[in-house]
C-alpha cells in the first residue's frame, strides 16, 4: 500500500445512526409516583406546617371532638344536628382555602356514600333518617378533619398519653406514621431509577415492580431491626412520658365555654 493512497473507512463506521426507541406506556409507574408523592406530602405538610402555632390546647381539641361525635351519634334532634353543622362550617370557613378544600372533599365524599347507602330507606318512607344520618356523618367527618388539619401528628400522639391509652398503641401509631414517610421516600427513589433506566419498550414492568416491592420489604425489615437495636441501646422500655405542662390560654377557655354550650344545647333539644 502506497503512503499517498487515502485510507477507506468501513461502511458501518461512517453510517449515521438515529436510534429512536419505541414508545412505551409508563402510566403505571407515573401513577405510583404521584400517589406516593401525594401521601408523603400530606403527612409532611401536616407535621411541618408553618402555621402550626396552636391557639388551642391539643388535648382539649381531641377530648371535645370525641364528645361532639358521641353527642351527634345519640342525638335525635334535627335542629341540634343542623346547628352543629353550621357551627363546624363557620370554623372551617376561617381556615385557608387549601384546608377547606381538603376537608370538604373528605366530608362530602363520605356524606355522598352514606346518602347512596341510605337511599333505599327513602322509598320506605324514612326520609328523616336519610337526612339525619347524612348530616351526622358530614358533621362527624368535618369535626375530625378540623382537628387533623390544625394539629401536628407528633402533638396528637403526645396528647394520646393523657387519655390513658396503652403505650404500645401510641408506639405503633407513632412509628407507623414516621416509617410511612421514610419508606415512601425510599420507594420514590427506586421508582425514579426504574423510570430513568427504562429505555424503549419494557415488557416486564410488573416483574420490575415486584422487584421494587421485594426490595422495599427487605429494607423495611432492616430498618425495623435497626430501630429495635437503637431503642434497646438507649434504654427504651416501651413507656411514654409527657414532659412539660401545657398552660391554658384565653382561647382555650373560650373553646371550653363553646363546647359546654353545645352540651347544654344537646340537653335542651333532647327534652
């Protein structure tokens, strides 16, 4: 071969390649990511809300909410149930629009479900029962959501100790809420990795998702063992102790007066 003769490159080396991977549907992965993000964001927003300067004592809120639900359940007065609904809607209207929408979504959906279940009683002439039970469900769910949207999870679990609940119940509830967030973040990272590494059409999506679920199970087992050893090393005996005494404010006394008035209304309309 002469030195002045041009060198010819192989055809496969000079050929342009425009690889276009076939389109694939990853709706299942996207929905899984969105649902996990929704759950985690709700818990984190509730526990780290910037507006969590509580004007009311958490123990009082939980106690009077329980009393209110009991009174609603045993009441037979339509006017009492109607007054409670108006009272709860007035309190709800003073909150932010986001929290109003969250509360009404749950309350209206549960009330609609109750209405559908009780609809056959309408044809039997029990119109009063249909309206009363639907209003009771709406008021009960709204009362619980008001406490849930205005109180941190950590404060709620701390307040449960004041009601003489078993320590094991508080422990399970507290750890469950925390581990939902931790395992949710871990699963999100795995789903993001699965989505980024999936090029073209993946015909084994469900196999990949089963791998994610299996890895998450192993990770949760490891985290549970590490938590157990850490609590054992720190001398945790399974007992919860509440430190510090909460002082009542003027808002707490006003809240007590309002709830005493609700009890008086219940007695009045019962007679």
